[in-house]
C-alpha cells in the first residue's frame, strides 16, 4: 500500500515539475518574442533615422554650397558698388 502511494506521489511530483517547466518555457518564449520584436522595431527606427540623417547631411551640404556662392556674389556686388560710388564722386 505504501509503495502504491509513493508511486502516486512520485507521479504527481513529476507532473507538477513538468507543468512548472512548461509554464517557465511559455513565459521565457513570451519574453524572447517581446525582446525580438523590440529589436526589430529599433532596427527599423535606426534605418529611418539613418535615411533622415543622410537627407539632412545632403541638405546641409547644399546650403553650404549656396552660402559660398552667395558670399562670392556679395563680394562681387560690393566691389561693383564701391567702383560705381567712386565714379560718381569723380563726376
């Protein structure tokens, strides 16, 4: 009688252990999937930010080029104005 009771107890313990391990597996899989989804989302956001960064850099380069041209044009205009003012004073 004790052996049958011990066998039942051992079987119940084994079942409890299996259930506990299965529960832990389910929880671990859920955490894994959550982290994996977050990783994928962050990678996607990083690609978007990198694309925007490239666009910003191109925009900055374009503005710098335009600024350099304008500065050169301003110098030319300033020189032309000074020459015209000199001519006016001579007349």
